[in-house]
């Protein structure tokens, strides 16, 4: 079954200002449309409620990647392919390259956008764990102006976001790691391409004097939204690489997850495999 | 209720104009409005790749592209690969190596493989698998498709 065409209306604003004006006139009645790789699936299945789409894909203001000394700022419309092709992303954020490469297959990577991956708010999305690990920030724009939110504060529950009905995600800002860094990303799906994660773990650590000086771990598919593993992080922070408290960290990780049974995996599987991913990550960290 | 739009797009080098619903899928516009039925619909949800076309030079699933986003775009479908009677190297290699059985995946497979060889003239097995990962084939078991892509890439390189 397909969506019934005449029920769907599309506006193609010529500028970001025009898009925001439209949204402000009738907050909540427009559905932003970027690459469509999430929305079109629901639409094709006939499960999308009639709506007015707001096509963002031609808004130059939401494109492009800007680099300065301390960060990379990705436009909302940055595609997975653009992430894969960007030299600075390879240099500073190898986990993001792996996230992009692990997303769908090439045709999805050519169309799907970073902001769409975030705003779709699937707990199984593959860039959010990496963005959490790198301490990303989001820039949201509305007629009231620009607002910045730490990404680890953005998800407030299953499909609940700190984003008002008249706001758009404009940029994703990722600070460049400083010093000696350790990066880890692994997604577990049924096959390498075109598979939604059963679990996913991304981590970034800064190593100083042989100790874990800074650590962020992002998890996918084990909670109602992408989450930081704050308990596991706390168990590891400050510890020497030579004697990482692996068992305590694995135990602490249990308090960071609230996995469920679904069509892709059981809660038990997710809990065991995610702790194993942490174990693998720590073995690599110990040798870093 | 939405009005139809005048959609202008260039498909396989020819300018087309059609009056379509802005949220019609590019796939339906190609098949039903332009009568280019080489592009197939398998899943309608981005999983199978039967609907793969090149949109402004990049492979996309045409079942996930609303017409309004193809306004002014350049599209290549399987009908655009041969030059008159002359098959492209890839099409010829698919024939020689039995890269097609039922043929339903073949148009999409050919577009993804064409794009792959453009980006990566001498692909390894892994690069071919990565490039074709979004194109499912229920018949061939993929080995013969890999053979065909390798042989077409070699043929192109020798030209
Ligand atoms: C076959 C297939 C495989 C896939 N595999 C994966 C995978 O392995 N991993 C993964 O993470 N995802 C996967 N996806 C999901 C999808 O490709 C991604 O979530 C993608 O990033 C969505 O981006 P989009 O631009 O296509 O979003 P759209 O479909 O255009 O939009 C998605 C949501 O985000 C909102 N939105 C978009 N842009 C903005 C903005 N700037 N501001 C506010 N709201 C906005 C939209 O309103 C909508 O609610 C897959 C999808 C398909 C069809
Ligand atoms: S029909 Fe488009 S991907 Fe299957
Ligand atoms: S030849 Fe039948 S699906 Fe590929």
C-alpha cells in the first residue's frame, strides 16, 4: 500500500528564512524533508499521516562543512557519502567515517543526511553513538534565532527531542579531539550492509600519562534513544591503561542500558554483546 | 490538496516534461509517465536496489526520491547505458558471464556497477561487494556478477 498522493502537499522554500517563516506560521503542521530515506519508507508503506512536507534539500544554508582550528561544523544536509569523502573527518573523527560506512548501502549513503539520522530519533541510528563519543553539539534555528544544545542532552526519551515545532536542525558541531586520542566504533547487525544495528558502541578516549584522561562512550539500540554510558565511563576515568578495571566497567555498563526484545535481537543478546563490545574496546585501549 | 507540478528533468540525455504530483516517486514518474520501464520496483523501501538509477551522477533508490526533489535533475536509467545497438562493456560482460538469470535485479545492478567502475576503475572483490551491497539478487549467488564486473573493469582499463 502507498500513501494517498493528494493528501500530501510539498513546499519548496527558496531560503532558510522562508522555511522558518512557513514553519512559524503554522508550528507543527510541516514535516521537514531532507534525503527522504526515513520518511519515504513510511510513506510508501502507507503509514505516514497526511502532512505538508517542507523540502529542505535545496537550502544552501544547510549544506557544506566548515572547519576551524577547534571544530568541524556539518551542515544539516551533509550526507553519509560526504562524511565518507571528507578528509578532515577521516583525520579527526574516524568513528564518524565508520558510522557512515555502516549505514545502509551506497544509495542510502548518497541521500541520507546527518540531521535526518539525528532527528528521526531512532535508537538504532548509527551516527549518534559516534556523535556522543565526540561530545557533539547541535545548532537549532528558528525565527527566534540560533540555539546550541549539547547532543547528549538532545534525546529526552523515545522519539522525544529538545526541538520545538518551529525549529530546524541547522548544524552539527563536533570539537576536534586534542592530544593523544583513542577511537573505537563497532556496530553489530545481521550483515555488513543494509542491516539495522542490534547494538552499537562508539568511544573516544584521551590518553595522558598512561591514564584515561577523558572518555565518552555512546551506545545505540540498547535504550529508548542513543545514550552515553556514563556509569561505565565513571568506572574507567582516571584509570591507568595498564590496569583497566574491565570487570567493574562491564558491570557498570548494565546500569547504562535498558535493552528490549524486538524483531532484531533479544534484550539478553543486546546486554551480553554490548558488554562484550566494551570488553573488546578496553582490550584495544589497553594496547593503545 | 496538492496541485500537480510541471516536472522538468533530463533522462538519459533527453529533456522530459511531465505534469505529476509533487510527491510522486521518481520511480513511478520514470515507469508510468515516461514509460521507461527498465527500472524495477522490488521492495519499495530502499532495501533491494531494483529501482537504482543515477540522480545527478550518484546512485539512488528511485522508490525513495519524491519527484519534487528531481526537478531539474539529470537521471540515468538502464535504458541509457547502451549506445544504440552497442551494449556497454558492463552489459556485454553480464551477458557473457551469465550475470543475469531472472533479470529483475539486473537494471539496478548495472547502474550500481557502472557507478562503481566510474569511481573506482579497478575494483577489488571487497570494493565490488561494497559498491553492490544495496542490490539484492535472489538468483545468481553474486559470483557471476562479480566476474562480470571484474571483466568489464579490465576491458575498460584496456581501452
Ligand atoms: C534501506 C535502508 C537502510 C538504512 N540503514 C540505516 C543504517 O544502517 N543506519 C542508520 O542509522 N540509518 C539507516 N537508515 C535510515 C536513514 O537512512 C537515516 O536515518 C538517514 O540519516 C535519514 O536521513 P534523511 O535525510 O534521509 O531523512 P528524512 O527521511 O528526510 O527525514 C527523517 C526525519 O528527520 C527530520 N529532519 C530531517 N532533516 C531535518 C532538519 N534539518 N531539522 C529537523 N528535522 C529534520 C524529518 O522531518 C524526519 O522526521 C536506513 C534507511 C533505509 C531505507
Ligand atoms: S524498490 Fe527501491 S530499493 Fe527496492
Ligand atoms: S537475476 Fe534474479 S534477482 Fe538477480
